[in-house]
């Protein structure tokens, strides 16, 4: 291309962007995420505007088709009473169903290319487009956006975000759900190390939760491990510069894995596994998924947010939409306050979970570590639900403690166990009976003004979340606590059940909730004592919901009794 042609093209592009800016700032624009919280999270600081020529990676969520039909198919393949139970869709089937219309794809692609976007790439389902633009181009394209660099979080992570809302041309309203990489800050881990409980005498006591304690409590024998002969696999996801180290896993298994067969290393890392210090969160996920789901091939999805404008959780969802062969069970310890996210974002992410459920994937999410949560709305306190824990298409895992912290005893509520009722998603039909039973029979239901009794209620199940041993950066660390611990444990046990199902010629479990509620928690230890934390005010005095017989919004249906759960879930 000659210099004159190049200059001419640049002038045309500048002219186009100038007209676009005028167009978007007028009445012909709309905001896809008008309700997105823009307040700077605690602990984050702005370092100022980003240079106009710096490159950004932005993800455009394109409007999908046939979402209602997708929902019907999820119900059909997940309900044991349905003739379609277990007949999961392939990625290609899902793509055929939900991919945006040719008009949508063409309209958005032309708009981006005309604005100077480069290296745009899509996914198999063609419902996401990720492109590179300069800050100058992005700010013209997304009217109102103003990109700043921020630093924050425990690891002093750098991210690029816009503190101001963005708008798109109104002509794109039928085509774009939201733009990723502008507003959402990475949530920080709520995993904590608690003080060691004090107790007199040590005869017959354990000194914290290890794989052998879990196997004893949940009645696993040395034979309850993967066979190593199937294509069964499981996965966990790690975000935000959270890495595990192979050497930590090896040391953990040397210390705690001597009495059961296990795999020595992670089978596959998807994404970029950095060379930085190991994170306790990532170490915990890998070590307990691989010791609960012992001897089963384990993948780690690493979405560290290496580029400052990326949203790591969104990057993980894109990978799921682009891989035809995936592990059957995925455990994720990630969550945000529901109210901090835009409706467009939450609804679209929920559809991504539907796509996974239709394909027979089991997605397990931690319920959170803030009990019922608390925030003030118009001067009144309310409980504060968490997402993705509140999605009706994932299985959410709460937390428990031993009644005696040093003995393998019955479990009670871990007061941090996240739980409650969504303010976004209506209650799915599979849980209506269980929730009605709880609300009508529990003697400790908080005032109705604190929660949405008609919303999706969570968690669905629970496991021990208190007092774990973790090896991270070559150091054994005791008394690590959080639902980030209970989630990979429950996921590992479901992987063992999938192993039995696959060996007997049956499909993997897939989306568990319809079956779980239909069987009324069969195969689980019912947790009936304890309450979780909530608002510290005179009305509720720090107490949220309390556990009781049957399902409750603190521990769900309860914790796994492996032989009984296997018997319940092995057929059909």
C-alpha cells in the first residue's frame, strides 16, 4: 500500500470514527448495562488514564437465538423422568441452536472492522467476538467510556477498566448483549486462615482436615478411586494470577496421599500457567479435587487475566464455548455480589451455564463465605445474594464444620457458608417443593423484608469447609477455611460416581439439580444444627438462615455419604 493510500485510509477511518462519536452521543444510542455498578471496589486505586495508543482486548457478547428452546432441552436431558435424560447435546448441536443470526454477526463485525478493530476472533458457537483496539478507537467506539489503569487486590494486580458507563449505537441493540473488559473488577478471594481451635487433651484427635479425614467422614474406602481406564476427567478453574505448583501437589500427596491411589500430576493445563508464586486458592483447588476425585485425570483452566483489559472469568466461559471435548465435572471458587453486576451480564452468563448443562457438564460453584451477606437498600438492611452461586443452572456448594473441630464427628453449619435467595432469578420448578417446606417449617426464618422468598434458593449441597491443610509454595499451611474448600471435595466425589456410570455404560451425571431435588437429598448427611452470619443490626443480630431437617439455604440437602450417594446416582 502506497503512503498516499495509507494516509487516505487513515483519514477515512478518522472521519468515520468522528461521525460515529457524534452519532452515539445523540439520541440514537443506548446503554447495554445501565445498572452495572461502577463504584471502585475497596482496595483498588486508579493510576490515571491509559495512553491513547495502548492496545485493549475487548469481548463483545452477541445476541443468541433460541434461548427458550435451550432451556427446555436442559430440563429434558437433566430430568431422570424424561425420555431424553442423559442424551446430551454436542458443542456443534449447541452452536446450531444458539449461534447469532447471520445479520447479527455481520452487523457487529462490520461495525468493529470499520472502527479499526484488529485480530477479531470468535468461538465455535459464534456468540462472542474478541477484538483488539487502541484505547483511542475503543473510546470512540464505546461512547462515554474512559479507560484508566487500576491496581489492587492481594497481589497488587493491574487492570484496565472504565469508571464511566458506555453506550452503543441504537442500531446494535438487537445484536449485542454487553461488552466485556470495561467495568467488572476481579473479585478477591475470601479464603481465610482461621486460628487453631483450643482443646484440652489430644487422644484420638485429628489436627485439621486432610484427605484421610475427608475419606473417613464421607465413608470412602481405599478402593474408591478412579480406575485409570476411562476417559473420565474433572477440572478446576483458577483466575487472577492464581497458580498451582507441581512441586506443591507432589509434596501434598507425599504428606497426605499415602493411603489411596492417586495421580502424580495435573493431566492438562488449559491457558497460561504463570511462573509466579503459588496461590493458596489454586493450591487448595487442585490438591483437594485430586485427592477427593482420586486417580482421575484432572485439568486446570488457568485464566490469569494476563492482559489488563481481560475479565478472567469471561475468558473461561469463552474456552467452554470453543472446546468440543471437556471434563465432565468443573469446580469453580468464584463469586460476586449479585447487585454489583448488570442484568445483561448476569442473564448472559446464566445462558452460558445453560449451554454447559445441555452438553452434560456438571458445574459446581462455591456458595461464598459471607453467610447470607448484608447490604443497605434505601436505608433498610437486606441479605446480599452472590452470583454465580444464585444461578439456577449450577450446583452450589455450601460449607460445614465438625461439631468437635478435632474429631471426625457429625457436621454443623460453618457460619460463613454462603446461602440465600436470588433477587434476579425466579425459583426453578425443581426446588419449589423443598423451599416451600423450609419456609413453612423452619422456626428461625428471618423477616421477609430481608430476602426474596420467590427467588432461586441456594446452596444445593455442602461439604466440610473449615480447617484444611494446604501445601503452597512448599509450605504446609493449616486451618485454611472457605467454601473454596468444600467445592472441589464435592466435585471430586461426583467424578468418582461418574467413573462408575461410565464403566457401566451410562452417561455422566450432567446438571445435577433436577435429580438431586427429585430424590430429596438421598445419599447425603442432613446437617440440622447451626446458622450462618448476616447483618449486624438489632433486628437479626448477625444471624441469617438456620439449618434444619431436609433442604435449607445454609447447607442445601447436606454433605456426601459416598456409598449411599453412589447407590442413589448410579442408575439410571
